[in-house]
């Protein structure tokens, strides 16, 4: 099991540590609900250094990215990032990822920790274009500084105007006394903030300065358990739960990152699927009674017939009700459809809703 460069700090803070994607990771510190509310209302810091980072460079770097990803990376300009996925040949998804255009012929690909080797091998197998590839996953650390007070709390650590970095844009600038730090207005929480990419040798000093700067703003360390409740309230897909090797991007509601103005892996079959329509869809639902839906619970209709399965579920800390994502037959996928979640042989009523679950007025 791997450690991040900050594992000893998490242990010193009394974090509950558990294996996650081959890494020894902090799952919680004070408790999921308290940490969740810190990010929704103030500012919290996640160590997500387990994520993978690849650099693709050379004159054909864009061509390779266009070939293996579903979104149209040709629209990227330097300083912009894009959410995308790697389709497989069977109609499913190898992984989802974020693509950063660093320079004219250089891109940073950020992939899920559990899929680092899988993604590297997949992209390498399609690299017949002479693109230079570097796997920097073991050299880089990543901090997600998330929450509505993140910009104000961190401004003293950089000479650039953090508030000017738009969503899914980034700057390479000074931060916490170091130069050439990637400051990215991305994140997985829906509450604003940044992700900071730095070298392993820099991250402990950056972590300490981040907490000094944020002390007056109620900054706290946040574990991966709250990261999951935060992303679920926004309806963001989690690889291995809501998307995987057998779910198509169109079934998963990711048609917006599936662009057919170019050829990419399995694009012919996916285009046909779009034209003919999918037979199942990923939907968001809220429980109509006090109950917690869980991964792999069956979804049934009013007659008790199984129509799908829950992929993610929790008791929403912000809304104090059970929420979830799951695949159902297309006939049962419309907003306001009545469905039922089978919990210990009881069919508990739920309703299909529009994402996100969490809206700032809540």
C-alpha cells in the first residue's frame, strides 16, 4: 500500500486511515457531516495526491488525445481544462479524466488513482503517433482547497488574483513561496475553490502555509468520506460506482462530453447508440421517506419488478434526506417518475429528480 507525502501528517492529526485505490488515505477526521458542512460553508483541504498525472507532449499530442477521449480537446486553449472520458471498444468507459492544456504541444491528463496503470497502458497502446508520454503520478502531490471562502483564505499565498481564475481554468504561478505551481479552479465539491498541483518535496510546506493562511476562515482537513457526500450532492459521477467498463457515456448522462465532430475510440457505435436511443439511463433520486439508499440496492417499479440498481447513495448532510444515483430503464427515467428502492425486502418510495441535489439556497 502506498503513502502520500502527507500520510504522517494525517496520522498525526488523528485521521481514520483506510486503504483506497492502493493508497493509505484519510477517510475522516472529525466526522463526515462536520467536514461536509465545513466545505459547504467555509473552506476545507483534501489530500488527493493519489490521483494520477500524465504529461503528453509533441506535435501529435492533441491528435492522440482526440483519438482516445470522447470530448473535443481541440477547443482547449492554454490555461483551460476539460472534463472527458476514455471510451473502450465495448461501449463502456476506461476512465473519466481532466485534460489541461499546458503549452501549445503539451497536455496534462489527470486520472483516477485506481486506474493509473490501466489508463497508462490504454493510452500507450493507442500511441502510434510518436507522442512523448511521462507518468508523473508518483512525483506529484495534489491538494483540493474547497469551499466558498477558499479564494479569500488563500489570496495571501499568491501574487495573482485567484478570484480571476474562472471555473475549469488554471494558472501556473507562485503559491505559498514556490514558483510554477498549477492553481486550478476545478474540484469535486460544487462549493468552489482550487486544486493545487505541486511536487512531493513541496507539499508539506504548502500544506502548513495553507492552514496558517486559512486559520481565520475556519479551515479544516477533510477526508475522502466527505468528498463522496459532497460530490454526490452535485450528482458528479464516481468511477467504479456510477460509470465503469460496462456503462456507456450516453447512458451515464455524459452526452455533453461525447462529441461526434471527430473520430475516437468506438465513436461509430456510440453515435449509433445516440441515434437509436439508450435502454437504460443514470438518474438522480430522492427518498420520499427517511431511508438511506446504498450501492447495489435494487430499484423496482410500483409492481415490484426490478428496473435498475443503485450506484451511489447516502444521507445528504446538506438536505437531511436520502439521495442517490442509479440506472433504470428509460421508461422510468423521466424527472418526477415514482420509483422504489428495495431496502431489506421493503420497497421504499423515491422520486426521480433533476440534478444537482444541492442548491445554494438549501
